[in-house]
């Protein structure tokens, strides 16, 4: 969560820091702050509660802060309520050390007690202030360098952190340290940059370095230096970011979410084209040989939120096509359930950011038990990508809106490819069937464009739901997987209570919730289950429900049952989720807009959940 930025160079730092925080506000927006130093002068710290625009106004867009070295932060509260005192940056008592932090320090109360006994006083409720004063304590105790002080603190801190620190005795320098929380560093001829995520510095440089776990970095105007936990200098190779800087801008759309909904056809096409060549799937670059695919006896999929929903859909598709048993696990439960893992199993971890804390923990648990691991991630060089045995990169580009859209659909595309590749390698498909499935896959982007053409009807329908209190999504099989994601989109950005149910479970208790006027959205894309789900919708209608149906072109008899119907082009039923989810994304979006809510930054949520 939280967003951190830093800069040291030849330009004024505050405007650069504010610009970077603007790109990271999706990571946290309870409060924000800047710390800027002008040469050897005293550091200036300005903080504000609320959205970043409050801080920008308070500093006149950064113009009131003078200096070419600084750090900034936009906060998503974990310890302590949103307030100026709890906002970052935090300082030692004498302003010797100033820092910002992303993560959670689990033993902060123990450390705080120790520091209190040493004479330190605390003004905030945050764990970050403890880290700052711990660094200050070791810096003064051992009279060493910033690297020495940070090393000592890192050894004693339990939890996750990405720290950016300035020291009074080292003007023009910023020091960083990392454990489990994301951080990148970049450099160009004008200076050095740091950030939680690529969009914050993409405007300034595409040459970035990924700092590893338990490593330290030093930013100076013209160089970056890296150290291990022992303080020894280490060498790193730069990575060139391929994203276009314009990809992180709204490009004329009112919200990032709507822009990203419309980017899905291209994102899915790019992802598919990265592995489908000349009518065949090539996973050799990932190390996934036909021999390896044939040897897998069990697949485990772990993810959180929408990534978990992608896994639920993948379970149906892989089992049906490849005839391999698949188990889908919430990553937040994976390592606590003592899952009995088959030694010849494959663990697939799905994460848009590649930094999701629970998913990273699931990956490490699987590797600790000796299983082969595959990551499906969108961010090059992310923690999950670096630690997995194999990586399938989705090519969604930067996703800024908190509610994922193109991240989810590119994950689905990756899962489809894996399902078809497994099925072919294991002799479950004829060459003709294999070619037909690949043809259906490559046709998806154009069919997704077709679905987007119906957005005005969905906007009209959404206008009728702005006063709704409850919405239920129902479906069977893959349609249930789609319902899960549709329900999440509705609840997370419109704040309407929404649930997804397997349609066949209605009579086992859920139907008691149906009353006059409640919307029940039925997903009916699976031909073999169509009539059964229609029957479930009729049961709801007889109890007063208002019905929406989402189905494929040709199923026009549903209009005799449902009050509103939206259609998707026909495709192979295994791939229907990629098309069916788009109307549900649009529905959630338009309801949120109709209620006057902040679509891109829903309350209490952040884009990347990098803490447990």
C-alpha cells in the first residue's frame, strides 16, 4: 500500500515529488507529505491530511519548498488514524533522520519501548516513526555511516518495509532499504529517482534498478550504489521499462478505470501474441517444456481478489481441457492451511503487481516444499516474478485504477493459454481441436471491442441502480466464476452490498434474501447450463426480483424472462469469461459514477496490497 517517491539532482525536488505522488495516489490517499532539503540547510517537512491535492495546495504545487533533494509519501493508514501527525515523512527528535515508509513493522511496540527507555519521545501512532528513531539511535550509537545505521535497524525490524531515508550529515543523498515491499530506483542525466512503482518515474527515466530483499541503496545526483546487509557494495544491472509514459495518463477519459476497460482488447491481444506464433503456443521462453507439462500431476492456483477469481475460472478450463486436477486457494489462507502438496504438482501464483504480500508468501511456501512454481504477473522485475521458477508476463501495461480490469482479463488470457498448452502436451486435443481453440483465442480481442459498443445501454440500465442496496449475481460453472468478479466490481467501487452465488445453491438458503425490487443478475454463457440457470432466475422473479441477464447472441428467448438483457458475441464457452466480464465492469463503473463516487480511488482500498 502507500506510495513513496524520492529525488536528488539538479532540479527543484518538490514539484517532481508531487508529480510522482500523483501517479501513486492509487496506493494511498489518507494523507500525504514531503521532506525537502536545500544543501546543508535544515530539512523542511510539510504534511496534510486527506487527498494529495490538499498537500499540493498547501505547498503551491511544491513552489514553497526549496531544495534539490527530497522524499515524499502518500499514505494508506495501517497504524494510526489519518492525521497530520501520523502522515509521513517522520523525523527523529532533532531532525537528524527523516524518512518515509511502506509496509508494516510487526515488532514496533517492542522497539518503541526500547527507544522510550533511551529517551526518545513519540508524537504519532505509527510504526514508521519507530523505524526512523531506531535508525537515528544506531547512527548515533556507533558513529558510523548511514549504511551502518540502516543495517543495524534492518536486523532488528520484523515485518515488511520499503524505507527512504535522509540524513542531516549527508545532504544531497537519499538512502533506501527494502524487505518484501516494492521499490524501484531510476537515474538519468538530471538526477536519481526512487518510487514504489514504475508510473511515478516513467516520465523521467526508463532506466531502472530493482533493489532486492534486505538490500540498501544510495541515491546521489549522478550515481546509484547498492549494498548487501553486511554493508558490502554489490553490482546490479539496469532494466529498461517498455511502457510508454502516455500509458499511465488518462488520455482523455474521465477516469483511469474507463480507459483501462477500453484498453482490454489490446492488452489481451498483446498477451496472447507474446506466446502464440504461427498458430501454435510457444512457452519455451518460460521453461515450460512439453515434458514438464506432461509430468505435472496436480495444479494449485493461489491469488487474492480478482486474481483469485481468475484462478477459479482457470480451474474449470484447465480441468475440462487438460484433465488435470486443479485446486484454487486464497493466497491469504494458503500458508496457514498446511496444504498437502503433491511433490509433482505445479503452483501457479497470480498477481497483477507481483508484490501482493499473501501471494508472495504462498510462492515461498510452495518453493520451500520443493514444488515447481509459475508466476502470472504484469510487472517486470517484481518480487514474485524474480522468485518464481517460471514467469508468464501479462502485457497489460500500467493499471492505475484500484479496481482491476485489464489486469484480470490478461490473467484470464494467460490461464487459457496454459490450459490449451497442457491439454495438447498431454494428448487431450487433436491437432484440429488445438487449432480451433487457438483461433478462438486470437479472435477474443475483436469480440471484446464488440462488447464495448453496448456501453450506452449499460449506462442507461446502471442509472436505475444508484439507489439499490443489494445486488446478487448468479451463475453455474464458469458463469459462477464470472459472477464472483462482477460482484466484486459492484461492491468495491459503488459501495452497494453485492454477493455472487452458484445458482444451484439458491434453494439452500440464499433465496430467502430475495424480496421485491432486488436486482438479480444472471450470467448465462455456458450452453449446457443455460436452461438450469434460467429456471433459477424464474424462481427469483416469482419472489419479486428485478432480473438482468447476460448471455450470448442468439439466446433471445431470455427476454421473455429478464427485465434487461445484455449480449456478448459467441465464442468457445471456455473463453466466455473474457467477454462476459466487460458488461459487469461497465455496470459497476456507471453505478459508481451515477452515485458521484471516486471510481479510481474507492474508500479504504489501495491498488497493491503489499502488507498482510
